[in-house]
């Protein structure tokens, strides 16, 4: 048993609690020094400097490079609150090293992030180039997936169109009442302060002048609803006109009747059925008068004929659906806090007010491309994300070659792309681009089919795109490749949500959500770079 000689002295009046040399606060192998070096010497931060102005009155501002480094380090540690970052700059040694002991307040941190959201989005490309120079970004197998991230808004702030209009009227009445009350009690005081002829400051109520207020957000939400309805109406009318024109031309049009043409098409079919049955009656009556009716049975009246009755039922159904759509159009919802956000369904059940965030990931865990949208269906993002992945592949290839782009196609740079069933559609299966495997059902069903009834060889020549893909996923090579999808695509989302705490956006609006998601991807990729450097690989020379 060891016995201590005594106790260490606890001298809280000591002049220096930390070494005077900041480089002695943390060892040189600490990753904070690597992050500082990367930002200072390997990333182009000119966009952050471009929005700053120096040479004016007042105290000196904080160095943008320091603030960028601080945000990257904080986000990589799962800390995204500006107040928590401010507190850490006083209490945590690694944060004190970044800001050199000169602690920025939370307002400065928050304002810097909001004012430079476009530059934060562009930082993703800079980090991707650095990762490519280090050899990261394997393109043999890449995977795309989406995740729903909550917005900085509550589900309870959703309102229907009627509710938004009532809220706008109530808000306008409240502002008018408040302004009138304030005007009645302060007229004399303002006349003494500004003079009888000077309107003075604040002649427009702040609630109406400030675009971040409730009134402006309600107006924005209503404008979005009106624009969406008008765009859908134009598209619907065009499709309906094309369909009806083909019917009028005598064509046999197969498939689903476009929305908006259902009533008109049903009326046409009813008219044709009535005319056909009336012609039968006329021929029968003409034969009877001329004595040539024979033993033929008299046709049923028009309204009792089975085809006419069926067409009337179809017309009634079309009219009912049209009424339901008209009623549902008035029930569309928008959020008064963040009008760009939408209710997103969750895989395990339930809903979240937020955005659909997309990420294309390489086999070594590097995020190649990002995207954010409001639509809950993943397959809509396929064309945009495939194009972004192709651009990222060109960037990585050019960086590694150290030459000008060679014109190599994405099909030559990317081996195979993997997607879950949320991206499955005939359009996505047949779209131009690199080779792809898109699940045509749940993973467990694909595994069961490939195990119980494996196939070999190419699909049948007459198979449609979905059948051909199903056949390919039942082959040994196809299912073996598809098994890589989940570890590649979903790991980055687990890391974001559970390790870094990225479960909701801090800003509002679609543009800021896109920049925040891209900035998170840049931080994620920097983490991959730091892990790669721990193996002894040095940072590349500054270009």
C-alpha cells in the first residue's frame, strides 16, 4: 500500500495558472493545432474577409480566420450554440488557444455565422479539394441517402391558408391598435422633442418595417402558397389541354387521366355513350317503321343502358374528386416561423417540421455532395445529386492529377452508385450517368430473394427497368455490392445526429439550411482529414 508524503498545495492566489506561452497549454500533437494550420494555410477564406470592413471608428474586429476556426472546432465537438461557444472560449483550453484568450461574445459568433452563410457553404469545396490532395475520396462505390433534419420552428406554428389570412388580419389590427394607443399618449411629447413638422424616427411601425417580424413571415407564407397554387394550376391546365386535344384528335390515350382533365374526359365519354345508344334506338325505330324490325328486342332507353350508367357514375366520381381537391387546396399549410420548412414524415412514424437533407458519400466516408429541399420524397433529388456527384468526381480527379480538367465523363470516374428504394423510379433507373444499383424493395426482401432464389446472367431482354434491376439485385455480385450501401450512406447521418448532435438547424430559411448543411459536411470531412493525418501522413505543401 502506497502512502502519500503529503498533499499538493492549493494556491488559488498564484499569479499564473497556465504557462505564459500558449503553445504550452496543449501539446503540439493536439488536433486543435492541425485545424488552426489547415484554416490558416490550406483553405481560401477570402470570402469571409470580403464581407468585413476595417479602418472605421470603434474597436478592432475579430479576425475572420479565427472565427472560422472557432466554428469548425466547436461543431466538430458537437457544440453549435453561440452561448456555449462563448463560455467554452473562457473555460476550455483548446478554445482559448483558438481565440488566443480574446473571447468573442455570443452575438459576434452568431452574427458572423449568419452574415457569412454563403461563404460557409463554399468552404465545403475547399475542404473537399484538401481531402483529395491527401488521397481521400474513393469513387469506386458511392452512395446517396437522405435524412430529415428539424428546422428552427415548431410544428404548432403551421397554419392553413385561411388561418394565415385570419392571422394577418389580426396582426394588422393589433399593430394598428398599438400604434394608435401610442400615438394618442405620445403626440405632445414628440412635438416637444422633434418639433411639430418633423415626423421623427419610427414613423413606420417596427412590426411592419422589420422583415423578421411575424407580419412579414405571415405575408411570405401566403405569397408562397399563392405562387405554388398558380404554378400547379398552370402545369395542370397544360397537361389537361394536351390530353383533351389528343382525345379530340381521335387518338386512343392510355394511362391515368391528368388531374384537371378528369371531369372533361368523363363528360366526353358520357356524351359518346349517350350518342351511341341513341343511334341504336334510332336504327331500331327506323327498322320498325319500315317493317324490317323482325324479332329483334327493343333496345333499352338511353338512361337505363349499362354503359351510360357507368359513364354517369364516372362523371359523378370525377366531380367529387374535383371538389375534394378544391377543398384540400385551402387546407395547405405553411409555417409562420419558417415558411420554407415543411412537415416531413419520419421513417419510424411521426412528423418533424424541417427539411430533407441529402448527402452523397464515398466508400471511405467522405461527403462528396450535399443538398437540402422541402419535398419529402427522395427520388425527386436524384438528378440534382447525381450531377453534383459527377462535379465532385471531376474536382477530385483534377486535384489528384494536378492538371486542367481532361473531359473525363462521370461514368469513367465513378464505379457504381448505390440507392435505397426511396429513389426507385423508371426515370431514375434509365437516366444517363454512372452505373447504379437502386433497391426495388426493402433490403430484407432483397436479401431473402437473393438467398432463396439467386439468378445468374443478364435479365430477360423484354424486362422493363424495374424488373431488370430486381434481377440484377438477385445475382451474387449485385446483392454483394448493394450490401455496402447502408454502411456507406447511413454512417454519416448517425455520426451527425448522435455524435455531433446535429438534429435541428440553428437558422431559418431554405438558403441558410443549405449553407448550414454544407458547413456541417465540411466539418465532417475535416474530421476525416484529421483521422487520416494521425496515420503519419503530413499535410500537403501549400499550393
